[in-house]
C-alpha cells in the first residue's frame, strides 16, 4: 500500500540538506514503528520516494514523500506517531493512501508555489511590487542555468505560471508558481534574479527568504494544466473499528497497542 | 527552538551547516533558568568525528539525568567557519542552547589522541577563554580534561584547570556537588580547585611542580601544598552492568563516522599486547551482563531509528557471551531490517559463520592484525597470533568465499630487524599462496585474491611495557617502509599484494606528545600561534612549523622521541596510578627484550596490580589450560 506523507520544514532544520532529510525520515519511520516495506539483500532499505528536493536554507509548508507499507493504522495515527518522534521544525501534516495508478512523488511533481521575501535591507530599489506585469509581458526571460554540460542560457518565461504580490503577509512578498517538473524545474532565486536584472539591478547575496508553500501535480494536460496539491491524489485512511485489522501478517499485535498494554501494567 | 548563534548569511556560506545548528533527535534541551550547573562537553575535532564517540554520549546522558545540570555539546568548527568566527569575533557556542561557552560553568574536553592538542587551543581561543589556566578569572568556565591522553596530561597541563583521570561514571557527581557548595559559599575558582584536587581521580596541575635534571629528565614532581595528594589514582567503574548508558543517544542529521547504535560489551582487554596503551589503562577486564546488552540493543534501536548496530570493546572475541549475543542480534535485527556491523573478530569457524550471515561475503574483507611480520617479533610484542592460526583462518575464509584480506602491521617496534620486516612480505605472500593452493582454479572468483598490507609506525606510549623504548626517527621509519615495499616486490605473489604505509612525520610528533612533559605546553602554544590546528588531519599537519616551534623553545624532538630511557628514569606520568604497577611494566619490558611472551589474564594472572580494584577478571576462575606459554 502506498502512502503519501506531507510535511513542513522550518526553523533551524532549514539548513539540513535533502539527502539528510531523507536519512532523517528513514530513521523516523523506524522510531515511529511504521510498517514500511523493505527491499531485499544484505543492506535492505525502505521503499521511499521524495518529491522535489528543497534547497538548503529554504522553508516549506508542502514537502512530500511516498512510502510503501505492509500494513497501516490510520492517517491520524501515522501523523501522530511520526510527529512524536520528530524534531522541532519537521512536522508531518498529512498521510494519505495513494490509488494504485498514482505515479511516485518524484515523477508526479509538475509545479511548486513559493512565497519570496526580501531580507531586511536587501530589497531592490525599484518599485518591484508594481513591476510584475511588465516583467511577465516579456516574450522571453533568459537566465543562465548550470547543467551537466556547463552553463547554459535558457528561457524560463513559459515556466513561470504565476507571479504577483503575495496576499496577506506581514511584509511585502512575492507569490510565485513555477514549473518544478524534473525536466523544467525553475529555482525561485533565478526568477527573482531575472526580475531585478530586467529593472537594471543586481540581486544582493542571500537577499531572499523563500518558503515553498505547496507542491503540485498536473491532472490536466500539458496544454491545459490543472494543478492540484500532491496529497489530493490520495485519500485519508480511516481508523479501523475491527481490532483484527491491527494485527500484522506475522500475528504480532502492532506496537502502538502493545506499548499501550505495557503502560497499563 | 533556540535562536541560532550563526546568522543565515554565515550558515548559507559554510560547508555542512547542520554541524552547527543542534536540534538533533534526542538532543537534551532544558530550561536554563532552572539548572544549577551548565556543562558543555567537547570533542576537539570536527562534528562528524566527535559525534561518533561513545564516551561523550555516555557522559552527556549521565549529566542530563542530574536534574539541576544541563550538559550540552560542542565540537571544533571546521576551517571555513573557524575563519569567519575569528574575523567576526563570534564566540564559540554550545549546540543545544546556542549560548556562548564562556558563560558556562564547565567546559569538559575529551582527549582521545595527541594530535588533537592544537584543536583544544582552537576551541578555547574561539570560546574566548584564556588559553592558559593561570590567566583565567572567576567568570570563566572551569576547563576539565578527560580521556586516554590524560594518563599523561603534562604536555597540556597549562591549558587545563583540572583533569579527571579515569572512567567518568564515578566522580562527576561529587565534583559537581563540590562546585555547587563552593559557589554557594562564594569561595572562588582557586579554592574550588584546591578542594577538587583532593577528590579521587582529580589532578589539578596548578598544585604540582616539576623540576628537572641538567640532562633534561625529570628530577621531581611534587605537590606544592599540604593536603594535595602526591599520587592520583584512576577512577574506575567496577559495576559496568549497572551504571549509566545512553538509551537515547543523540542522532545526528548528517552522516557521521559512527552512524549506528554502539553497544559497549566490555571494558578492558585480557591480552596484554605490549605496545597497546588501552590494554593497560582499562584493566581489569569487566564484562557487561549479556541480558542487559540484549535489552539495551533493542531499546537503543527503537529510540534512535538507526539502521545498524555494532559492538564495541577492545577485543570482542574475548567476550564470553559473544555467541549468545550475536545469535540474538542476528535474529532480532533480521526482523527489523537492521544491519549488524561486526567488530574485528579473531578469525575462526565461529566468526566466519557469523560474518557469512551478516555481510555480503563478496564485498567484505577479512582482517588480521599480526602487527609484526615474524614470530620472534610477535613474541616480543606479546601478540598471541601465530602464522599457523593466520593461514588456517585464511584457508577457511577462502573456502567460505572471501577473496580479500587486510593485514595490519607496525614498523619500528623494539628489537626489529630487517628479517622481521621481510616477514611482513613473506606472510602476505603465504596468505596469497594459501588461496591458490586451497581454491581450485575453476572455483576462483575473478581468479584472484587481494591482500592489502598496511603498516603504521610504532609510537611508544606511557603505561605500556614499551614506555622505555626509543622511537625511530622519521628517516628510519621511511627506510623501513621502503624496505617493506621492496620485500613485497620480491615475492612470488606480489601482484596480489598491495602495500600502504602511514605518514612518518606525524607519528614522530605523536610520540613526542605522548611521552612529553610540562615544557611542551610552550611548544603547543607556539605551534598554535603559527596557525596550526587540525593536526590529526594529515593534509593540515605542517611538520616544519612544529620543528620551528621546538627550536624557538629550546627543546628537541630527539629528547622526547628517540632518546634511550634508563630503567630508573622518573617519567612525567609516574604520579598517576593507572592500576598496573611500574614494576609489572618493567618485568614485561625485560621479558619483551628476551622475546618471552606472557599468557593472557584469563589463563594466568601476571600480577599487574589491577586486582586491587576488587573485581572483574581478576576474581574469575582461570581457564584450565595446558597450552599456556
């Protein structure tokens, strides 16, 4: 059974890289005693897939990973168990069962939504809150991208789906919805660099505080996109009323219950 | 969540910022307004090394079980952050609270190897604590040293207020109680240290004085005040099954060297290899109860989520309940998809069977540590491993499918001759030959066997029978390595043998620091002022700076390393009583020179002196044995 887990990442753990977040969850799943499926061999590993990697220093309200489970309890129970063994700043917000037809998290990613804030004193001087329209009216927005072949000039205009003032935030901010598919992923910092560039300014070093708000998959077509959050593909797992559902294939009562029993003793 | 000590700008600029942010799983956070003592434990090397150290995890856990104590951690900032902290005057901070270390009550530094001494200075310097203990005022943390290197604390004596000699489980509580009492009475730093010096296991360098003979050797080492003990006896935890052990060790975010649950199954070693310091320091052998170990294993796996577990001890094959423990772990770990990382085991039918179960035979290699190439020299060092045992073990392993063998040797051991060195090549060759003899051509995977022979250079250490031995010069060491290489090149199966050797410069300096005296504090200060630290990392070790510093201090490397020491010389570490007596070490040194071996503790007591601690192997029945040497 495939389960898609959505989590937030904020605070000090922003400085933990993608691979280390993966390692964190491998250990967290063991601590939470989630019944994850493993590969075979001498060094078995959990069957796990992460959606779009988040850069070091970024915050997120919409990170995803898919795991395969032998058995599950309920969405609520999984969320509680994972959060009880987590650290401040990594918070699981949903755990939903995926239909069999769903592609894995990584392959499913089509777009990502960001809120971008300028750090104090590092805002550009031009009237940027009113400049989105003219920036987006360009036919092409060329940026230099690091590829395996070295630096390449690419056009990112088609990959910027939305760019506007972010609604209801404490300080002026930018709302961005951009292509995040493996073929066309656009880093928000590249967009803002091009934005400043277009108005004759250079973005200062480490000028942005970026929050990824959500990661989307496309359930429409490539011409007519219909973007929905990755966890909307799945459905909540309800708590079972039948106690025998809580028994594993090997006949052991699941640990959550067993621990409860020990506590009672 | 605590506010980070480093700004986002800095964290985005440096390598692996996760080294400095704390907040790891199982890290202990307390309310600082509600604790009486703030302790920070330091391993003076980079995070990935320091976080792999079991000792700190044990003490961290122990301190934090004390309700009014909050123990945090700190490691050496890596070079990139070090440069930024110096430039921007950012004080070194503890990981948990992110508060500056200079505001703590205690800074405890574990000292595991000599080449980290300059990193101690780096930590003090970045923490904005005066490097020399005598320059420290009332508002500065008490700097305590512990760990194996403190069995000769003299080279770093000037930098420490206090050394805790021995195992940490026993006296810290009394030390902290004393501290609290002194603080309450506003007695001040000096008086606290004076009283601390009277607690068991505590050495406070400022209350001792060294004088020297004209030839530079130590004439006397005495307390400067009445009531300060002339001898400091090591502390030892005799009930190892019922003491502190971290059931919830801190789990780092980034990959560290020891990224697994570590189960310490016993302390001490029965073997008595004459070059080995740990084998003497941790006497007597004390085994941990196997049922306790089983329980700890499962609990720690559950609390950390680690995917691997390993056993820790000096010689795990000598743990009497090893088969029982390993069988249990194999069964339980298999259920949980946990890997078992085996310690180095004596190669026999049992260990090969276990290894075959827990490792991929095709990918793993077999390790032997004969340490010396000839039987004669192995007898000198009392390494009870014979060629016959090695070849039989190798043959068994080759039949089991192994094709890779690692061999560890030392060069420059006392009495070593060219013949002994040639023995390294010959033994390597015989192991390769065994493969070709034992395994028929059609069964040979890739048709080959790979032998990797590695040599390190012998460094004489305090409290070993070889503490009287002269160490080779760098040139002698390198000649020996080239000769080894030539001998290997002359072997029939030389194509199957790869040879590696270590750096010689740092080995000599390690020897100097290991057997050094108080005067070396000046050299260390000079070396550090010349910009040296991370000297344990080969690429950052600058030998010429060290030699310069010796010259400027009017001291020589030869005095500490290559000089012959007389049997009645007073050593700088003689004021410490580590349990084994100097008489015993002398007996062993003389036996070594005659090439005579000593049986291990389980076979026959050698009267080393450690039985006075009243427990461990000294009071267990001897093995009925007729093959005794």
